[in-house]
C-alpha cells in the first residue's frame, strides 16, 4: 500500500520538514522571553524595590565546639488591630482601605431573667367534681386542700357550685416540693355581683373573703338585619330572647309580618342592662324601645308606665300600640295560602279556604290574637290539633294544624292577648308545617287580613309631658347609644383547664 500524497499534491521539501520539527521549540522560547521581560519591567517600575542594595553573600556558619543554650525572651501578646494601623501604609501596600470596615465588637448579651415560680390556672367544674377533688387532681397538698375547703364552705353557706363554674387559681412552685404546687389564692364568682376569694397568709394559713360589686344600669342598643326569624336575628346580634319577644308583640299590632317584613330589613333594639362596677353584665337587657325600618315606613315602639298604671308600649305620638287584635298571630316568614276559593291540595277540588295559612317551622309559638276564653282545644278532623277562642259575643278566632297545645290551654280557660296557645305543626289534612288561622264574625268566617281595629288608648294629661320628654330621649339613644356586642361562642367543654403564666 503506497502513501497518499499531501492535500496540496505538492511534495514536502527538507526545509519545510525542519521548520515543522522546530516550531514547538520556538514557541516555548518566545513565551519564556515575554515572562522575563514582564518581571524586569515590574522591578524597575517600583522605586522602593529598585533602591534596595544588592544581596551580599552570607557566610556559612560553622558549628561551635560548645555553645550555651539559647533562651528566648517572653513576648507580650500583640495588641488588637485597629483601622489606625493602616493609615501610614503606602497606597500600593494597602494604605487605601476605603470600602472596608472593622467588624464592631459584639455587645455582651444580658442574662435571661429567671423564670417566675408563680402562675395562674383556670379550672372548670365538671359533673361529679368538687373544689377539693380538682385541687387533688393537680397534686395540691392535703393540708392546704382541707383549709381551702373549710373556708370556701363557710363563704358559700352550703350553696353548691354549679357544673361549669370556673375556679381561678394563683399557684406557686416550691423547690423542696416540685410536684406539689402551693395555692396562693383561689377565687370563684357564681354571681356577677359576688365573688368569693381564699388567700394564703405568710404563716401558711388561709383566709376567706366575700367581695361584692356595685350594680348599675347601662343603656345600649342592638343593630341588626332580619335574616330568617326576627327573634333569632336579634338574638344573634346580642339582644336577649325575652326582649325580642316583647318587641315582636309590640310590633305585631301594627306590622303585617307576612307582607311588609322582608329579608335584610334593618331594626334597632334599645336595652337597659344591669352591669357590675368591673363590667360584668348581671341582666342582659330590658326592652326600652325598638325601631323597624320597612320599605315605605319606619315603626317605633317605646316602653312607658303611666301614673297609676302598668308598663305598656306606645308609638312616638303617645298612642298605645295595643289594638283589639293582633294583625298576625305569630312571627311567621310568609303567607302560604290566602283567604278565598282555591283548589284543595289534598282533596283535589275547588273550595273556600276560610282562613289564612302562615308557613313557619314546626314548633314556632302561636299567640292569641286577642283576650278571650278557650271554647275548644283538641283534635278537630281535618284541622288536626285545634284551638278556638271566643273574644266577644260576636268575634272569635281559630287556629289549626298545631303540633301541641300551649301550657294550660284547655276549654274554659281565659287567655290574655299575646299568650302562647300552641305551636306550629302539620296535624290533620296538611301537606307541611303551617298555621291555619281563621277569624269569625257573627258566626261566619271572614278574611283576617281585611279586619281593621282602632287604637285603644293614648297618653293624656300630666303623662303627656313626661312621655314626650322620654320619647325624645329614646329616639336619640336609638341612634347614639353604645352598640352591644353580638353573642359569644360557647366555651369549649372539652378544655376544662386554661393555664396562664410566664
């Protein structure tokens, strides 16, 4: 096999072959020359190095026959380096240190304060608990428990603390008995205006004290919107249930809850609370006034007691809200069927619907539309559980499909206007929970919603001036009184202990 000719197809000469062999050598010599030239130039450019004398030949030491041992002097520790040590250096040796700074010395850390040996603990009485038992559960010594039990019983005077009552403790850890805390104080407050306190003296004995708090009235208001039941809307916003029931009864003479009251409508409740000197509420609030803002009008009712009379509710003009009959016998959300001809939902043919049906949840209270006497109470065919009231010789009302009767409702019993006579249900010929309400005049059934009744009374004489002054005050407080907070979340029954301390 013959060699291939070079790519140029020209034969190589001896001169070209020699150059190819010495080319790496020439390249290495050139690199070395450049490096040496750079060193010479840098040496000459630095005057301090150039001014140094040439090195002299140093004599080679010869070992002496006998030499004394060399003793090194003790050196002092070098001082710490500071920025001033670099000020006199020439620039090319680091004299210019701009942009650099010495790390400041770290401040000495303060020692942590010792942990407190005192701490607070809140315990809650569960079913079957006693104060002595819960103290034993946290390992309080028996001698201390015995003294606390005796002092507390003397203050309570044999009254038992209810389940759920909270016991506030101030405890101390004792070094010689780390597993047996010392009770410095114990307090319990079964009533907002009364607190019972047990404290430990310096000699190890315990002393008991009853502390009372002054109670005074406070005017507050509740602002809310109607979502579902008017009563529950107020309760969720912070009004007591009893005050909302009173407000609904006072409004029911003048407000058609089914046609006028809509979802989202706003109302205000003015309350008189009783509060202790340290801010605890002893009474959630007595209704003083209420305001309901409807689409086309605003209805206001106010509590007032005429001289020689009883508490009642009046409008701002001094007219009693009490009519002969309530406009509606319950706080219902809507009318499900009106008075008149209709196709019976069960029988399937047209017939006179001789009353008004109010749809409401089962168990909703039903109120007596007026004062009268119970003439019938019990099952009545398609009406289911049924109550009929006779108010006058000419006027009566009837209530059907109840789930149960109100307390004490039976034939012959006299009832007051607004008294609970039964509860909504779906008994008899009914397709769902509702109240069937009838109004009887002259022995015939008439449309309850078409009946009009005059006001009963009006503030007059000396009471007129007193009422107008009070009404002006209530109208201002309905807008400016402090707003009460909404209902709080119930305490967690699964967490009987709450510890507070360092």
